[in-house]
C-alpha cells in the first residue's frame, strides 16, 4: 500500500469533528420531518427504502463508538488511509454501477436491511447513535489513536473522516429519494469533495487531466503528457454535489454532461468517465 499513500491530504481534527456533528444534526432534523408513509419510498439504492437508509445512516454514526470500544490493533502504524478506504472499503453502494459495489457493500446492504426489518423508527436509532457519538467524538479525531478495521488499522481521525463521507453521500441520497433537500454542512461537503477527488488521483495517477470541483478541490490525474503551466489541455469541471454523485455512482457521466452540470474539454478529458465511480 505504500505506493497508494503518495497522496495524503491533511484534515484538521477540529474541522472534521465539527463537520461530522453538524451533518449528524442535519440528518436527525430531516428524519423527524419524514412522514411514516414516506419511509417505504425507494431510496434509489438497490433493495433499500428510505427506512432502511435511515437505519444504515444510524449505523454509520454509531460506527465510531463501536470501533473505539474494540481492543486496539496490534500494529505500530496505520495500514489503511482515507483514499484506500474509498477505493477498497467504501460501503456507500452504487446505483449507476450497481454491480461494482463489491462484497463489502453487499454485506452492509444485508446488515442494514436486517436492522431495518427489526427497527420501529430509524429516527430513534439516529438519535441514540448521535448521543453515543458525542460522548467519544474527541477521541475520534485524534491522530495518535489507531482503530481496528477489517482492511487494516486506521488512525481515528481518518476513520472519522470516512464517517463524514458516508453521511454526506447518504444525505444526498435522502434528498433525491424524498424530493426535498437535506441540508449539507459546508465543511462536511468540502471534506467529502476532497476525499473523493484525492481517491480519484490515486486510482488514476497522472497529470494529463485536471479535475476541478470549485471551490473545494482540484487534482491532476490520468496518465499522459504532463501539464506544467497555463491552462491545462484537458479539464473536467463540475460542482461538489454533482461530483459526489459521479464519484459514488449515483449519476452517470453522460447524464451529468447532458444536464450541463459537468464540463469536459480536451481529447483526454472523457477518459475520466472510465474511472468512475470512485467509491468501491
């Protein structure tokens, strides 16, 4: 994994903590306004209704307290970073590429469906998970604490960053399912945008094409002639929400282009479509 670690973005612990807590609160507020009949509405994720999605989100919030309660890993340094998580261990699922989610996401799907079947109220689960999170979140943003993970030990801060990504992607899933916006915390959206852009740069290393997601991220990717100065010959630009939908497999490249929410210039820019989605 050492080759993959060539791109590491620093995440400020205070900003990660605040972003996570803010997005948790926005999800809780949104859940309280969902009428009972809307919980059976399809979420847009294969086999999940809105109720199942809410329970899954509660599980993502509760993940940090649960992992912190486990024995620490028997290693001296982290083995899994945020980009590796996105490329190999992400569990957010995919609709545009439903067959590419892998066994990890499939296992998460099954667990969430089983939980939802026995859960009377996803909102109640969210509230309980949020209370447990608040009790441990300061430990969850420490860089000197290692947490066990099925794909390798992670820094607590990195693991908490992944919870931000999960919540932002699934908050947008709720927006699309319900037809009304679930608020996204600006810092949480910024973190998610950068994590997914960095993961793309690891997945498709190179410097022939520049991905721009203003105002939060710009990365170079794809092999080919290296750009050094001036306007890059190959540029892909989109907004943060469209980017997270592309990177998480919620929308297709051609659909985003047709809607005018994605712009691709240069003969190699279109090659970026083959690298999506980013989340496994």
